[in-house]
């Protein structure tokens, strides 16, 4: 199924992942890999298991009552179910949720929260991290004079960039974005896409998106999920060509289904 | 185009009827409260005065004021508050933020629900057995307050959980995603935003026990204590005390020769005190909510 030349070594390896919510199985044994330095686009209609899959990567699925995962996921060669320091695992993976979440803290504290939680208290170091992350998220110029105002007072688009800054604040190797553009305007979406293009030089990005064209614009490889299964994972130009590996992929990306 | 068909007219009639019925029921909640207050104040009028509040009773409690009972009730409620708040709030944080669905959580929830259903007279007997006798506290402020605290725990837990649930889950998820522990999440985001609701809820719930008679009757409230006018520190915690609810009960059933207005004045003060605390708590909540951060 995968026919491209490798972009880099495998960073995340998912083997036979199954997710249950109570008795109901929502992911039916999927396998795929994410390679260092690539943007892997994940497309698929609602209920296809994209968000559940992301929650398995950093093990936040365990906060959902009744949810269980089976199979193996390794991040940098380590089995996520066996890591001693689950908090370290979560810091290795930056996670951006669909809806912007400005925590009810100041803008500064929003970004400094994760480093502080990890034990950093040196003010100068925190200042550096806050500035770097807000710059990376293309928000610094808009907020640098009011870092002490509440993150919740920012506009939706600004809050989403604040969320990205927070996801970058713990220096992750992998950045996962879950339909980040769902609640923000097209102009902000394009600004964030530009941010991602810059970030791809330094990190691996997993871009789950409901906009197929976004995957087409940004992703090196694209994975199409449907009803808890991986239909196809291939180079983006192949997935979006007239002859992808699976006819369902063509139907989805050309808007016939989903 | 917009003419009303018979079907539309019928719908509009039904709508008006439904509106009137629901409004009527809502109004009927206000009526008893207003009636009770008016009735009490009218009956109590001859005895109500500032002196009535701060003077001790005289002449076998057939004259004078209610200061020993008023300060006693304040003692009981405040001590009960300090006993119930930590246990109730911490238990609620556990149940809402930590607990997964297992036998222990189910056991605790079951205990909370059943505790809420226990009649107050049974709480009184429990307090008598556990605090007065077994723990050796004797009939005292502390024993009566602990009994009230046990009684009020389920509602303290319920109101605290309500305040915690009001903090959006997305805030917690954002914290978990960046590698924060549950406790770091609770301390940084959940508690600061729930604390106003928790505090006002706890004050409201515990202050309601001011009117409880049975639980304190066996555990710490007595018929008469000699207290100086306006004395703010008349009781030690290990001493028994007077209380408004039991004083009212005694005036109504035990004491002969007191004017009727004395009972009603006591009831008015009891009701007034609870309403005062309630409205203060509600005002505090409205004020804190107006400063909400999202």
C-alpha cells in the first residue's frame, strides 16, 4: 500500500490498534507509521476514529471513562503502554484540539503552564520559552504588550494560535493537530498553515483535518480513514490523483461521499 | 399569506394556556414564602426589637431576649461549617476529578445518596451514640456541630460537584495534553475557577442546618444557659449551649407563661438569620460570577 521513498525513520509506529468505548469498537485494528520530519495528513469523515487515534498516541484516552485501547503504539521505539513517565510522553507530543482553548490564565501563564508543570521555575527561561513559542505560533506581535491579560479574552483565531503556542511550549518532537481550523476564519487558517510550513523543518507533524484540500496543500503523505479503518496511506499526490489505491479514496477526496 | 388557519389559532390558544399554567406554578412557589414571612412578622411584632436580639431571657424565659440562643446557633453552624467543608469538598474533588467507575467509587456514591436520605432524628441518635457517648465529647457544641456536619455532608458534596462540573472539560484536557498531572490541573485551572461556587454552595448548605432541631436536641443544645448580654464568647466547644431552633421548640411546648409573640419573634429571627446568610452567599456568588474568566 505504501509506495513512496522514506522521508525519514519511523517516529510513531502503530500496529493493530483497536479502540473500544465500552462494548463498541470504534477503531478496528489499524496500522500505520509516522516518519521523522514529514507532515502526515489524516483525512476522513466524522466518526472515522481520527480523534480517538490521536488520544491513543499520548494516552489521554484513559481520561475517557470506559475507553480501552489494544494493540501497540511505539513513539521513538518506546511502547506507550509501558512508558514509566506518561507525562514525559505527553510532553513529547504537542496536541492541538479542534476548538481553541485559552485557559482561564494570563497569556503568559497559558504558555508557561507546561514548562512549569514539568518543573521549570527560572523566570528568564520561562520568558524565553513564552516569547519563542508565541513567535512560532505567529501570535507574538499581537500580544507582546499584553501578556498579562487573560487568554480567554483573545479572539477565536488568536486563541487557536495560543493553543498551538502552548502545544509547542514543552518542546515536542511531534505536533498533532486535530481539525484545528474548524472554528476559525480562512485568513487565520492560512496563517497557521504558514506556521506549519515553517515548523516542518524542525518537527514531525500529524495533521488531522476535515478539509481535504488542507492535507493536499501541506501533507507529504496522506492517510484516509473511514469507519475506524485505514483505507489508504500513500504519498499525497497519489492519494489525490485520479487513480489512488482504493476507489473509496477517490470518492471521498473528490467529494462523492463523506 | 400570514392568515391564521383554525389549526394555528388552536396552537396559539394552547400556547397561551401552557404559558399561564407554568407561570402560575412558578408564582405559587413565591406565595408560601411571602405568607410565612408576613405571618411571622405580624405575630412577632410586639416582641421584636434590637434588645430582643442581644439580651438574655429573663424570668424563667418568659421575658427578655434570645441572645444565648442566637450566639449558640451561630457557634453550631460555624463549627459545623469548618467540620463539613474540608471533608465534603475534598471528597467531592476526589469523586469528580479522580474517581473512575469502580467498586470503591460506587460504594462512596451509594453512601452519599443514603446519607442524604437518613431522617434527621436518626442523625440525632447517631450523634448521641458516636460523638456524645462513644467519643466522650458529652453534650457539647462540638458534638452537636459534628452531628450537623455529618447530616449536611451529602449536600455539601453535591453542591461542590456542581461547581466542579461547571468548569469546562476542555480546560482539563488542554492541561493533560501538555503533560500536567491531575493535581496540577486541579490546582491551576479547576479550583481557581470553581472556588467561588464551592464556597457559596457550602455556606448556603451548611447555614440551612441552623433550623435543625432534632440533631442538636440530644447532642448539645440545652434549655437554658446563663449568658451576659451581647457576650460574643459565652460557650466553650466542650460545653452545651442554647440554640434558636431548640429555644423555639421549648417556648412552644415547655415554657408556660411566655407571650405568644415571643415564639414568633424567635422564629422570625431564625428565619431572618438563614435568609440573611443565604442572600449574602448569593450576592457573593453573583459578584464572583461577574468576574468569571471565560
